[in-house]
C-alpha cells in the first residue's frame, strides 16, 4: 500500500512540475470540444395523442367493415411521412413570427422525413411525435416549428381519415378514370403495332395466303411465263427470218421507162441511211434485209445488169413487218412479267428468312394485348365497385376523432444534453492535459526520489540535498502559482459561462 501511495505522489509531482503543459493541453481540448458541442443544433420534440372511434351502420355490407376503416386509417398514417404530405406541412408552418420561406422549407422537409414517429397505443389511440433539429434557426424558432409541424400533422390526419368524403371518392374515381384512359391508349397502341406488323409481313406481298402459298403461286406463274416467253421468242425469230428473205421494195410492173442498177443502189443506200438515223443496229432485221438487197444490186451492177422499172414498197414485207412488231411486243411483255415475278419471289424469300422473328414479335404483341385487356376489364370493374362503395360510405357514420393531448410546446431541447456534454469535455480536457504532462515527465532524465535514481543507476545513493529556496525564488514561484491559478480559474469560468448561456437559452424559449 505504501508503494502505491508513493507512486501516486510521484505521478502527481511529475504532473505538477509540468503543470503549464497540462493546462495548455486542457485549454486546447476544452475549446475544441466546447465549440463542437455548442455547434450541435438543438433538437426539440413535440407530441400529441389522438383517440379514434370507428363505427358504421353498413358493417359487413358491400365489402365495408371496421377492418377496412382501420386499413384506410393505417394507410393515411403511413402517408403522413410522404414527400407530398411534408410539403403541405411546411407550407403552413411558421417559426413563431413569420411563415417559412422556400429556402428554409427544403432542409425542414429532410429533417422531418426521419424525425416523425407515429405509434399506435391500443386499437383506438395514436401518438404522434416530432423531433427536429435545425441549424439555421434559433432554439425558440425551432421549438415553434416543431409544435406547428405536429399540429399540421394532426390536422392532415383528421382530414384524410374522414372516410366516405366526397373529395376522397372523387379522387379515387378520377384515378381509376385516368388509369382506364391510359390502358385504352396502350391497347390502341398495341393494336396499331399488330396491324403494322401484319402490313410489314404480308400486306405488300403479291398474292394471298401464307408465305409458302404465295411462293408456290409465284413459281407456277413464272413457269407459265417462261414457257410463253420461249414461244414468243421462237415466233419472233421465225418472223425475223421471213423478213430477212423478203425484199422491202419491188419493181413496179408495167411502169414506163426503167430504173437503172445505180438508181436501185442509191435507193437502198438512202433507206439504209434512214434506218441508221432511226437508231437501228446492224442486227435489226430490216437493216440485214436492206444490206442483203444492196449486196445483190451491187453484184448485178458488177455484172452489168439493170432493173426494168421503178421500185415500189413490197406489201408482203410490210405485212411481215407488222407481225414482227407484234411478236416483239409479246416478248417484251413476257420478259417484264418474268422480271416482276422474280422480284416478287425474292421478296417472299426474304420475308421467309425473317418470318421467325416476325412471328415471335407477333406472339409478344398478342400477350401484351391480352394482359392489357384483362387489366382494363379489371379496372372497369373496380371503378363500378368504387362508385358503389362511395355511395354506401356516404350514408354511413363518420369516424370520430378526439385530440386527448394537444401538441406540446417544448421548453427544453430533447437532444443534445449540452450541460452533460460540456462537463464531459471539461473532464476530458483535464485528464488529457494531466496525461500529456505525465507522459512528458516519463521521457525526461530527471528523478523525483533517491529510490528512482538508485534503481535507474544500479548504484547506492548516499544522500540527497534539499532545494534551497530564497526569498526571490519564493516570490517568483508565488507569482507563477497565481498565474496558473488564474489560467485554471479562467477555464472553469468559461465552462460556467457556457452553462449559463445554455440555461438562459432555455429560459428564453419558455
């Protein structure tokens, strides 16, 4: 026990020897801690209790009973903490002197979202508590705001729980009407998508029936067209052969005078030039015939022959020429039809490749249409039920509300407990200061007692010389003690001043 007492004395002496370090550290810790504590916004709490009595003469009729009323009341109780409700609350809240501005209402909404608690005490008793701490408001303003918020919550709760009211019924019916209109639009949209899909899949394709049926019809028709085209081409080739063997002009029988070979050659060359000017190529049957006749005429000229008269158009040639034009028209018609059928078959083949995706899309649209139709029918039935319930509940007894305890006005903060925190900071500062001074003393090379010196050196200590204190030294120590006492007293005075400020603020609230 004596050893423990000695160690305590040594520790206290070490701290006292470094008392200025201890008081400086204590001041620093206390100033930081007290500043932090004083900056914590005070949270005030207001509470009220409401008695709710429910009864109805239509209990058990058309789905209306007390349990439904309790559910509706519970729904409204939960909706009190919604954002829309909180906006309504802060719109009518004042700080005791004026209404809050929009900039002041925003932080209040965030604080209320987690600061409102509603508990049910039994079946017919509700307790509403509001706890709010605001930085930009004084304690008195915060207390007024908390009390006003609680009052607003009570008013909203009572208003929202008047079952069967016309406003609530109208809102419910309006909501159902809006949902029905939205479902109707969605149904129409799905119908348009289904029609567009059918148009994309089948609407602009030739023929009728499925894709396979249309492809088969196109193949059969293409086969017939190709057969007709080959026949037309054969007839055209035969007609071209006849036209090549028929002269375009013949001598006029019985005409006076006669035409020379040179005249015939000149006439054929003129006809050939005219055909070239028309754009006929060397493969044109008329050009081939004229070149053949021109070659015969030149051969006769070389042999010294001559024609016996003027030349006239050959009727047979003209008839064959008209038949040739008809055959050419048939060939062009069948060729165009063949190209059209081939393009249609290519389009149908492309649609056959994408048919699985189109089919999956169509099935999805059908499912969406079925779901939307069922929802629409259900909403339609719910609207009729809501109309019936609104008419029935309008004739039932209303819910009776009675405020047992009006919203209380808080006269002191619910949190934080500043006097306790200020005291804790003071104690912590003193402890930390003493701890720092003691730790500093342990790092020094000085010894307080001869026992410490002997233990540290391992040598026997023969004696110790006491300090000789002169009058001047005693006066200097007395002055230092006064200064130290003043510093410690100032620390205690600041602590007392903070406590006084806190109590004055509470008195100002009340």
